[in-house]
């Protein structure tokens, strides 16, 4: 469950204090702020760890890129699990630790990787840079492995360990034995496993240096270590200027590693993997997966190929379909299993939430409620309390809307959240059946997809999904929510009150100036929240 | 039953066992980590295992609607002495499944969680079930966390074994909504649970089966690497760090362990293959995987790898569709969470599930049989001293709710088996409720900790586990005064 740090809406207040949410409002408390949407912006840099641990996907990507492999090592699938954090994503660094199980896993993996590198001439060359002189070799390699220049004495330490190699691996050539032993140690070093963001605290602020910025940037945009170009930019101090940082950002956004990151963001935020389980009679078993691929392809294409905006994501009347999806859209002339771009009926379809995957994900009489909850929480970052438990009332009505209204509408126990917040969004999608096809009638009765919703202090009326998505795309709430989620995903930590000003500013640019998503990302990494940090507060 | 797709070139067995690598081996007995505090345990192998079922049990749910209270189908029908015959005769009750172990049973009724949840009953229950601590103000709802240490963590810290981390296991696929809930290092510091029994097992026995020469070579090599990593960690810890960062790096530093001599603690080869082949995330494997976790727990206890373990069966609001032979024609039941709500919904609106109370009872019985599987293993296996595990330790089957519909925190079941070296008054069913007042469950933890030999700094019995506002002391009804821990 996600809550908004930023909403200042009548919507949030509509549910506040209702069943299941008894906590009083405290404007100075970050969680109260997240829950109620009423926040006090706090100045100063965000309070973050000096040593955030790599997430398991980051570990995979980093090892791959350290040795120039095409494929991921695939070892983290067996690593000890990490606790769930409080963001929508799997990379909340506030809960990532090295327990005894993690340590055992890192140790085993380091030994496997070291053995593999020694047996892989290309990887070995990537490690040595062609040098057979240990001092030069480790000076260059540690720079990449630790993502900063080696500190005084570090090279000596690894050279000394290298020289012990033949003792421990007598069957290997001496040089290989040294490489293997040293590599085992490097991959278990805290300087490899953590991102080093330590630094001198002046007036409560740590200013990140060039290499720390490069590392932050590469994990924010790529989920992996910097490439040689970014290392060079850090070495030259280019990242200390706004222009230098932005230049690297836009360069990196053109790389496939950014495509993977953008795809992963939307997959996690919008729970696209749940599409995989969708089946429809008469369609292939690949249908659910194809629905996920459609939305992933659409999102990355809008953002990275077309330099599109959040507005485009939510409203663009085109998509990527194959023959099976085309049937659900009512399109003709699309054959085969490959996805290809098609224009859709702009009176019926608008953006990724009119894709069949979203529409077929939840079915039956609870579908409008679940769609409404989903968009409230994932797109608008609205606060909804836990559903109460009480004796179920009897449903009545011919259409699904009537039946849902009969148990959750005005005059029922659920009216506080359902009638005012959840159902108005869910009802707009009643123009679709449970398989994502357009429909004009429900059980022989004309579909009623009209409703209205409070966006902030403005009530907006709409008729159907296209108008709803247009309203959402024009709302301050959606732009704040999207910017907030990107900050949490890119920075790998929950939002703080100290981030509010940054997110407000980006949301304003996205809404009023039509910033592209690339521009949103560039603004995020060119913000004070990115360049500085403060030590974590002491817990009570 | 098929495994998830694996990355090319790296099978699990290859990675864990066949690449010339080592993980932490089982300990040489003399090298056990010795905890700093005084102990009074009669055995160096006393332990506690905590098994948790979700969604309450099918007992009278007075919090829901007293006038229409469902009949109790869980507890023994009368307090007092339990025998195999008497318990078997209570065939309508879920606990009758445990009749074979009646002589070591100690079901404790009348306990409650002391604090309210914070927006999500399941989460608030999970936060308290092993901690007796408050539920966090922030975060709240399904993200709420415990504000205190859990008993398994305390036991792992205090009792000597090869690791200071308790085994923390989980059956099923973790939902994003409410996954693991049990084990806390401290306030808001939730420990992740592991849901693949093969990985846990492999980590324990990694060097087992290798020659002494191989083990010695690995030990020397790893010691060289560990020395270097320890130096780096020491340097980091010398920095001006925030308290949170220091705790995080301290945990890492303490996790670095040198390889110790392994013992021949393996499951039979056939069972190893079954562990390797099972899909731990498949809903249909719920009972199979739970039994595998139990096998891992039993071997870990018998070999001294750990003396503290939790097994969380299902998510925080477990929605598994159980398949129970002889129930529902052998077809999958409705989702367990929905059964506990008695409606086809995870919320408050939905069609009634016919016979939901009876289905909930059948799910209870299934968990009782899984708990019996644990007791059978603890009865079969011995400590290195030759004592039966079931005699030197205790296992507890509990829940993070009392009953499902109301999500009550009253009368939460704590069913113990095993006397902890003669220190618990087993072979009886006790109800500690005082009149209409349920007792906060912290005193139960004080009893278990003290019976296991844990003492406060001054050498006295532990009487203060959980939130500091709770009444201190032990639960006398659980104590066998003739036990060595009390002398």
C-alpha cells in the first residue's frame, strides 16, 4: 500500500478518519504527512545512509558490467531474500543489510565469479586491462570495482593478497591464482557491496564528490556501475556542473540499460507481472505475457523513443499489438505473434490503462472497485484505509454498476471511500468487458460510465475512460505521484519531507510545461536531493 | 512441481555445492560462540521453534458476534491433564491431531496481544506475536512494524550456536501486501524470511561431504580474505557514522565467519534431491514445502547449527487455496483469507462461503498435522549429546490472530510441545485467563526464555521481555517447578 507524501486534497480527506484509519493527523510527522497528504515541506538535504547496499538486481548488473559479460551471472536468485521496504519497488535501500546469510551468499558468489573470470579470457582481460603488472592492474581495476579511485594502501593490500594466490591455488598458474584470490576478496569488500556516499559533514550536509555522483547517477538510471565514459566524466570533474550532469544523463537515457530501468519502473509500479496470469478462453497461453509486453513496450516507446510525457503515457491512442491483442481491440489486418504499432480508436482508448491487460486483470463484480483502488493508489497516490470487516450486504441491480452501488454507494457503510473516491474511477471503465473489449451495454442495459472525482479542490466530471484519463493526466495529483515514484525508484529509498520541494517543482514542470519523462529524470538528478545528503537521524 | 526457469549455466547445485566454494559449515562443538551472559540451561542444545499460521483459528469468536458465536473447534474440551487417549477422544477439536504427543503438549489459552494494531489487523498481530511490543505509529497499516525485538532473535543472541541469526523460514510466495511478519532484530528491524528450504539447507551443509584436505584449504583461503574484509569493515566502523549506519555495518561485521570443521549432518540423499527439485513458490506445494522446512529445522537443531527458528506458514493474510485430502472433494478450497472472513472477499463485501467455519477448522487441522510432523522429527532426532530433541527444547504453534472474522487479538493460540529440559509443565492444557480478562502474552515469553536458560545481566530469571509497560513475571501455570532452570 502506498500513500502520498504530497496530496493536499479533499480526496484524501474524504477517507481520513473513516473506518480503519484511526491515527490523528500530525503535520510534523512524515508518515502522517504521507497518509493524509497534508505535509510541511522541510528544508535541508535528505537524510540517507552513507553506505546503501546494492540490491540483488544491482549486484547482478554490476558483476555483468565489471567483466563485460553479455548475460547476468544469475547467482542472486539464490541470495537470501531482503525484507520488503515501504516503497512500491524492490530496491528500498533503507532495509537492505548484510546478514550472516547474505554474507555466506556473497562469499559463495565471489568464489564462483572469480573462478569463472579466470576461465574466461575476455573477462580476465577486462579485469587486467591487458596488464600483467599487479600494481597497475589493481589500481585500474579497483577504480572500477569500488567505483572510485583506490585509496592509499588499498592497492598494496590487494597486491599482497595476489602474491598469496599460488599458496591457495597451487594448481593454477601463479598469475591466475593471484587474480582469483584477490578477486574473491574484492567482490566481498564492503566497498564493492555498498555504494560509498560517506563524506565530511559540514553544517549537517554531505556534498557528494564526483565519483559518488557518478555512482548515484548510474544506479539511478541504469541500476549498475558507471561505464568508462561516466568514470572519465567523474575523473574530469564534469559532473559538478549542472550542464555536465545533464549531458551525462541524456547520454545514458539513450542506452539500453536505461530502457531496462524504465521498463522495470513501470513493471513494478503498475504491477504488470500480474498480467502474466491472465487467460481468456480461445486464446493462446501466451496472452497474459503478451499483454504485459504490450504495456512495457508502450511505456518505453513513449518515454525513450518518442521523448513523451506522463500525459502521453496516460492518454496516447496507440499501442503495440499482435493478432490476438488486435482481436480484443476490434482491429483488423494485424496478423502474427509479433507486436507492432497501431493507432487505436481515440474515442475508446487512451494510454496504458485502456490496454486489455489492465482491463482483464480483475474481473467480476469487484472489478470496478479494484480498478478504482488501483488507480487511486498507483497513479494518484491517494490514501485509502484498510477495508473494514462486517457482514456483507445483499447486492441488487441489473448492471454491474448498479450492483456495486447497491452495496458500496451512498447510504451504505462503504460510502465514505467507495462512493466518493474508489467507485467514480472504477465506473469509468464499465465501457469495457472483463476481457478488455469495448461494450455499449451491460446485461442489456446501456452502460453508464459517467462520474466525477475530486482532483484536489476541484471536482471534475467525465463520461467514460478517455475523459477520465484526460482528467487524470491534467491533474496535479498524477504528476506529483509519478514524480514521487520515480524519485523513490531512482534513488532507492522512500520519499522524505525534505524531498517535497523537489517533487513539487518537477510535478509543476511535468504538468504545466509538458516536460518529457526524460526531462523529469534529468531534473531529479540535477536536484539538491541528488547532489547532497545528510546523516540518518537517530531513532527513538 | 517444476522449478522456475534458471539462469543459463548456473544450476542451484552447481552454485551451492559444486564450484569449489564453501559456505558456513556446521560448527566444531568446542568452537561454539559463547554468549556473554550467565546460563542455567540443563543442555547446551535447548531451543525454541515458533510455527505461525495466519488468519486465526476456528474457535468461538466472541469479538465478532457473541450471540452467534461459532462453536470452538480448536482447543481441548477441558483444561487439565492430557493423554493420548483423552486427546484422541476429542475428535471434533483440531488439537486432537496431536494426540500422539499428548504427554509433551502444553496448549496455553487465555493470552492476548497487548496492543492495538495500526490500521491492519493482520500486520498488527504479526508485529506482536513474537515480540509483545507495540505496533509502530509509522509506518502504519499493512506496512506497520514491531517496536521491539522478537523472542527468536533474543534466543539466538543468548544461546550458544554457530550463528547469532535465528533460522527464519517462510512457506509460500511472498505477497507484496503483507509478506514476512515474525522476526525482528529490534524496533522496526524486520528480518527477511527465506522460502526455499534447499537454499537454507545448502547454506548449512555447504562443505559437508568434502575431504579434510579440501576443507582445510578452503578454511585457510577464506581466512585470508576474511582478514582483509574485516580490516575494511573495521576502518568503516571507525568513521563518524550515524547510529543507523553503525548498526548496519556492525551486523555485516559480525556476519563474517571463518569456516569451521563440518560434521556429518546431512539429510538422506533422496531427501536432498527432493528439496532441490521442489518449487517453493508453488501454492500447491504448501504442505510439502512446510515439511521440508521442518526437516531443515530439525537437522539444524540436531547439529547445533541454530537453537532458534521461526517458520511462517503463508503470507501475513495467507490467501493460499489449500488442497486437503477428503475435504471439498479433494478440490482446492477457497482462499484461506477469505475462508477466515467467511465470504468470497478479502474485504467486507462478498458472497458467503458455505460452511466456512468448518473449512477453517479443516485448515487448522491441516496445520496441526504439519505441527505434528515437526514433533515427529523432533522425537526422532537427537542432540550430539544423545538427548531427544523433543525433550531438550520446545516447539510452539501459534497464530497472529485469535480468530479470523473479527481479527481479534484475544485468546491467540500458543500450543507448546516439549518441556525444555523438564522446565515446562507439559502434558496438560491450561487456560490462564483470569475471569474475563485475557493476559498479555509477554509473561509466556519470559517463561520460555528463562526455561531455555536465558538470564538477565544479574543472573535472575528473565521477567521483562516485550514492552516495558507490561506486567512482569512468568506464567506459573507453564512452569514445572522441579525443572533444573528454576533451582
